[in-house]
C-alpha cells in the first residue's frame, strides 16, 4: 500500500467520524427517543393482552355453550322479562313466575301470620324453587333458565309455554282446586328427536328455606321436618328434626313434603319418584327467621314423545287431619296417599289412641263452638270420668294396704334379720292373700292412664285449631305464655318464663306429695326406707319438667296442669270419703274367711314359697 492510499483511508475515516459526531442527537433528543420506544413497547404489550382476553372470552363462550346447550335450542326463550301470574281461590293464593314457569309464592288465607297479618305467606321467590331438568342427546333443557309465555289464564288455571328454536315446546299446565290442592303437568311437543330412545326419566330439584311461622323457635323446630312416603302402600317416614341429615331413599316414593309445625308443602308424582332420591335437611340458627333448609333431588317418569304428560300434585296448606283427608279425596291419581300422616299423632299405640279416640272427642267438642281452652278442660273432665273407676280402684287398694300396715308390721317383726327377708316376703304374701289385697293392684290403673298422657303430648302441639286461640291470660294456646321475657338466652330456660309451665310443675309437685303420702302410709319395713330415697327422686321430677316444658305450648302445659290438679283433687276427695274403720272391718272379715283355707294363696305367694324352700335346701347342702 503506497503513501497516497494510506492518506485516502485516513481522510475517509476523518470524514465519517466527523459526520457521526456532527449528527449525534442531543441529551433531550435521546430522552425523547427513549420515551417513544417505551410507549411503543407498552402499546405492543396491550395489544398482546387484548388478544389473549378476546381468546379467553371466545373460549368461555364456547365452554358455556357446551355446558348449557339450551342457549342454542331455546335462544329466544332464554331472554325475556319476568312476569307474575296469580292463581287463587278462597283459601289459597299462588304466584307463578314466567321465569322458570313454577310457583314462587304461596299465601294461605285465613290464618294469622307471626307479624299479625291476616294471611300466612308460606314461602316466596327467595325461599323456594322447583326446577325440571331434561337431558337430551346434545341439548339440555333446564326450566329454571327459560322464560315461559302464559296463556289460557283464569283465576285457577294457566298454561306456561316455552318455545324452542325448532318450533318445539315445553309446557306447564296448572289447575288450582277448590281447596289446597294444585294439579299441574309438564309436557314437551316436537322435541322427541332431542332425546335418546332409552331416555324415560327427568330430574327435579326442589328446595325450600322453611320460614319460622310461630313465636317459639325451639318448639316449632321440634315439629319441622322433611317427610316422605314410600310407594305401593309403603310407610311414611321423616328426617331428623334435631340435627342436620342427608339421606338417600332407595325405594320409590309417592310424595315428598316440607313440613313445619302447622303448615306443609307436599309434592306428589302420579308415576312415583324413582328410587335413590336424595333428601336433605339442614338446621338454621335461632333469630334468622328460618327453621331449616330442605332439599330434594328426585326423578320421575318422562315421555319424550310428548304423548303422555308428567303429572304432579302439590298440597299447600294447614296440617289439619280432617281437612287433609278431605283434600286427598280430590286427588286425580287414585292412590292411597296417607297425607294425613303429616299430622304427627305419635308412635303406633299413641297414634291409635289419638286417631280413634282423641280426634273424635276433639271434633265433637269443637263442633259446639267452645273456646279451645274450654275444649281442653272438657277433654280432661271426660278422660277423668272414663278413668275414675280405675283411679278409685287404685286408691282403694292403697287404702287397704294403709289400714293393714300395723298388722303387717306386727306379723313380720320377727323376720328383721337379713337372712329372713325371704320368709318375711313369704309371710306378707300369705297375709295379702288372706286379707284379699294385692300390692300391685294400685299400679296397673296408673299404667293404663299413662298412654293417654303421652297421647295428649303429641296431640295438643299438633292441633292447628289451637293456633292463635286465646284463653284467660294465654294469648295463643299453640305457643308459650311468658310472664317474664329477656333478651339473653339462658341455658336450660331460654329467654322467658312460661306461667302455664310453672302451674304445671306446681300441680305435679302437689300430686307427687299426695302420692308419696299415700305410698308411705302403706309401706312396711325395708320398703318404707326405700320409699324415702324414692320420694326425693319424685320431688326432683317437677323441676326437670320445668326445664323441658318451659318453651312448650301453653295449651299442652294447661292441659297437664288441669289434669294433675283434678287428679290431686280426686285423691284428696277419696281420702276424705274413705271410712278406714269400715274398710278394716271388711278386710278382717276376709281374713277370718280365708285364714283356714290353705288354697287361698296368690300365685306370687306360691312362687315365693317355692323359692324359699329352694333356698333352704341349698343352705342344707352347703352345711353338709
């Protein structure tokens, strides 16, 4: 490379360097360029994010369409405005919603509500929902998502129709009867191709948030439960009232009912609800205004061709035994529904007493138009009249033992050693036979009366005729009657003191004192010592009753108070009118007639004598 070439390259380098230095941006221009690059980067990032969001929205829409194919089939029916349709008669008013096409509100007329309104709102759209679900080959039909169009509407009838895109229809037809029975059906038309040939059942979701309708939450909650009846003349059963419960019923069911203390909603299927129904009951907290949350998942017959509708009936009304019997006759299904089982009359024996005795007496007395408090008093008088012969027999048996007590003590005083107790009992049994008395005859009549007491325990709280009825100081015989109330809940007592409960416990204490005195006067030897321990337990019982019955209905407490008061009065009157000297003379005559008759010995005495001989033989064998 010669000298000229080198000089040329140097000059070119100087020119390029100088040009670059001359054209480089200032600090301000560099900062402006940096900001421009940042804006471009952010804009590019936003564009990328927008593309992602659009893709996600498109995927979500596709997923939603895949999960709910009803959108495609019932595109028009999925959009609309909710409208109310009212069906009513003189006893019931039902409000249907065009969104879902089912009953959303039920008002039972003629019964005061907890807030003293003239009618009871059993549920509204926030509390209850019924949803029918039909699973097709591709498209699923969920009635809760559809808007129905009402037609053929009168005061008691309406047809709700949802139209599909292919011209097919889902229709719900309603007819409200003259009382509390609603007949309705679901039927499809022009949709047969949507379902598989083997598809014969549809699913139902039915739930209800059961409202508190009475003043006493705890008491009403005891009588609030989910009931169901097995099909083909099966039994009626219920979920637990006191705990949360979920149960799968394998048998087919005639009906399922959400029942509170005085009102029920029962859903009946003409073709039964198929086996494996899922039923659930969950407790609500006191003060929430609700008692329990009920849920039922059911299946029933469905004809996809539309030739036969799926038919249902719904009883929405009071738990009145005679009324339910009459309404059940209006059913169009020809089944033995036994809906009157919604009125809890107790276990099998107690239910039999209430069903075939108490109900007839109650109907007879209420037919005269008496106040319900008077009816309870008259029922008590009638029952006391019926059981008086047994009570008198029980008392006279105790009176005989009382007047004979000195003679028994004298005749058995030589048997005070522990090893002589068998001989003592044998001697007393022999004396019982010769005097013609029985230590057990006083117990049997009282045992016969006990089922009546227990039967009334179930009958009175379930008698809707007592609801809202006042008597004396009691404003409502179906709930407690507080003389003192407070805001804080005290364990075992609650938030009040019930006057009728206090009167009942006082009457129980008085009756117990009379009974203890009567039994103490007839006990001999060790029996008297045992009675001293027993009487303390008997005196504690009224205190236990107070904690149990303080929040029970005043009608039930009032009945027990009147019954115990009358029992104590009868016992007092019998004691005052019994001539002990004359009674003792009669017993002495029996003794003279029987003392020389060795065959005059009770079966119990014979068994005791045999046991005594057996014991003596065993002692002899041990000595040898």
